[in-house]
C-alpha cells in the first residue's frame, strides 16, 4: 500500500515537472549558443494562453501545441534580432518582453479565463506500463510526458555527441574560432534561439493543456524565472538541468504533502519556498561557499560532488559576435 | 528646420507610432475599436481633477523607483528587485505606524526613516548575495520579490490582522498621525511629490558631478578595470543597491502613509517593474525620467476605464507601456545600424 503511494508520488512529480523540463531544456539550447532569452516568464504565459485558446477554438490539441511553439519561437526571434542584428542589450530586450508577453496574455486571454477546455489524454504505453515498478512510474502518463523524456535524451545527444552539437558548443564558447573555421555563428544563433524558444512555448502549452489545465490571469507566473535559474543550477548540461527541474518538482510536491501535516506553519512559507530555494540553489552552485565545503569532503568524493554542483556558463554567453 | 533635426524627430516619434499601430492591431484582433479604447485611456486620466490627482499619485512611486534604479544602472546592475525593496519599505513603515504612538510631526518623519531603512536592508541583501554569494542580481532580486510578497501576506493574515479577522483589504487603517496630508478631497499629497522631485534632481547631480557617481560609472563600464584602479567593487555594488533600496523603500512607505493609509497585499502595485521600463525608455538619463514617468502615469490611471466602459482587460495599459519601450530599443538599434553603415 505504501509502495503504491510512493510510486504514485514519483509519477506525479515526473508528470508535473514536464513543462519546466521543456522550458529549461529550451533555454539550455539557447544559452549554449551564447544567447540569453530572459523573457521566459512572459513567454511561458503567452504560449500557455495561446496553446489553450487555439486548442479550444480549433478542437485540435496538435494545433494548440503548434501555436504555442510558434509564439515561443517568435518571441525568441525578437530577442535574437535585437541582440544580434541591432546590438541591443539582451537583458533589456528580454525583460521588456517578459512584461509585454505577460500583459498581452492577460489582455488577449481575458475572455477565456476559467473556461473549461481540452486536455492531453492519459495514455499508458501498452506493455511497458505493466513492467513492475518502472512501468507505473515512467510509462503511465500522457504523450507530453514521454516527449519530455525523449527531449532530454535527444538534446543531450545532440549537444554532446553530434557534429552540429560541436558547432553549437563552439559558437557559445569561442565564436571567433568557430567563425574562422567557417561556422556561420550568427545564423546558428538565430536558429538555436528560435528552437529553444519553441521548446519554451511547448512548456507553456504543457501547463495549460496537461499540468495546470485551462487559463487564468498570471496562470504560470514565476515559473519562467525558476526555469532560468534551473539552467544555471544545471550547469548548462541537459541531464543536470532535467534533474534540477525534477528536484524542484519534487520539493514543490513535498510542500503540498507537508502543508496539511503541519497546519501551524503559515501557508506563505510554502508560497515563498520555491523562490527562497532558487536563491539557495544558485548560492550553492556559484558561491565560494561550495569551494569551502568541498575542501572538507574526502578526496575521493570531491570530484564527483564538484561535477554535480559546479558548472560554468558558455564563455561567450550574452556577448554579441561581429564577424570581421 | 534642418533636415537632420527633422530626421531626429522622426526617429524619436517612431516608437510611439509603431506602438499605436501594433496596439490598434491587437485591439482589432480582440474585437474592439482601437480609437475608442485609446480615447478611453486618455479620457480616464484627464476626466476630472480627482483623476488628474491620481496621475500625481502614480508619479510619486515611479519617480522614486526610477531615481533609485538610475543609480544601480550606472553601476551596471539589473536591479529587478526594486519591487521587493518597495515592499520592505512598506512593511517597515507599517510596523512603525501600527506600533508607535507619537504626534504627527514625529510620526511622519519616523515612517519615512523606517521605509528607507526597510528598503536599504532589502537592497543590501541583494548586494550581499551578488557581491559575496556570486548570485546574479536578477535572480537574487526576483527571488526576494516573491519572498517579500509572501512576507506581506503572512503579516496581513497573521500578526497584523485586524481584530475582526483578516481580509484581502489589508491591515487596519493607520492612526491619523501616520497619514500624509492630502490636497482637498483628492488622493494626492504634496510631501511625497516634493520628496520624489528632490530625489530625481539629487540623483541627476549625484551621477553627473559626484566622485561616488564617477566610481559607480567606472564599475558599470568595466568592473575588472575599476577594481584594478583601486575601487572597491563589491562594497560599492552593495552601496548602490542599498541607495536604490532607500528610494524604493521610501516609495513603498508613502504608498502606505499617503495613498492607502494601511498595508494592503499588493502594496508595490507593479511600480518597481514599471520603473525599470521608465529608466530604459529614458535612455538611462535622469533628465528624461520625469516626462516618461508622466506618460506612464497617464496610462496607469487611464487604463482601468477600459474595464468599466468596454469590458476589456486593463492590462492593455501594460501592453502599451512595454511596447513603447520595446520599439524604442529596436528603433534605436536600427538607427545605430544605419549610422554605422553610413559612417
């Protein structure tokens, strides 16, 4: 009996984290190419709204997801154009788009607030779902959850193992060197920013069509910032980023499990916890504090823990590149 | 007029024209009449002296926060935590106003000092995280914004709840001694407005003429070079965030003492985020801030009428404000690109 509860909890954490997985993986791709898309919080809201409304009006989930991905890519392309072609500050444009997309989602989404709508159907994979333990955890979700697993593996494989992935890493780390080897730095940056943005958009629609159904004002507010922080926490590496998203999802559901157990603890603590956690996590991976803790660990453990906690941003992150 | 100044004028107006075109398209898409909607916003801000006074009410926090943010921008910081600094100021002010018994000439200065202290504390906390914890100020500030909001709700629904039970309308009203005097039967108050005007002028001179302003700008240009020249980068970044916190905290403080006369859950009202837009649209220059602030305040006060008269969401006001800034950045980039090509 206790086992089924644990399995159910893990399954729900994996499912509930899928939007964050998409968004954080998308941002990882973008940042590995050297561009920061700071607009995530707004983009997720706008794509969640667009995905829900299009799916509701057209009756097609696929169209809803497509619309959300187009919205995500379009916003990302504005940032790419403003920073690559027009040399404007990425943080400035990203922040302005955060606010613009959030307000636009409230304005255009107003007629659809709390309107019941479509959702991604539950679909246990026949055969695989019956495997003891693994089946009910991994293969008892919906198509979106399975897509999120695939996305983690594909993006890791793409960055780490393929020829285009090597180019991706080079334009984020040493664009000058990549350029001299004939890699079209800025064109690739456009592409990865757009693809990353489309994944962020998919994350938005994953909220409104699967995890937090429907639309309301500021439906997913705050999640974009969490996703951005998870990319840093995950050291810009797909598996660690996904781990960060799941860890966050786990701690969040732990909160909702603990809340009824400790009714005396003010609910606001649970509201603030994700963001306090975000700061602590960033302190852990970027502060000098970790270095000092590492010194106390046994030498054998040190490199393992360091590789889990440490990660440096792509060297050319946020810096425009001008081919000579 | 010379051709070059005509061109400058055209470049300057372009963001506004583009915003009008885009927002009209958005309104048509939402099935509303663009002319009527934009007219309602202007009408909403100028229909009565009371509404005009509300524009002044909105000017105050925007001016104060923008003044503070000019300091942090000079030091090259993305201070998204202004919202939280405002809230911290409001919380400290409420603590004093509800806990201290004093005549009005003691009480009002006390609330101001408390507000600034709260903001300084919150700003310095971001600075500490940034300088000693190497946490990017965007995330430190943003995380603390959410924490400040949660703290406000905790206090309103916990220790500071009114005797007849807590509601979303906030704490009990402050004692009369902690109310800023208002003009006639409007919501506007002269003291905060005067303070805000002094603040923006002071920041203008601070950044233009003072040694500290010069140091901050050196850090903003190139922190490593500034460090090599013997400037204490870490300390000055904390100081810059604390100084901004003082002004933002003051803004939060007067929201409680002059506008609401109590602490409400959304006391910062998004003014912190808005002031970021103000500073960007001013091109980081103090002399342009007052004009931009006035423009933003008009939209802020006018847009709620969209809900009353046209059943449209008032967030259109925010769409207008952020579109102008987006087009401003894009047009500026385009202009620089063309000038690079010519020159």
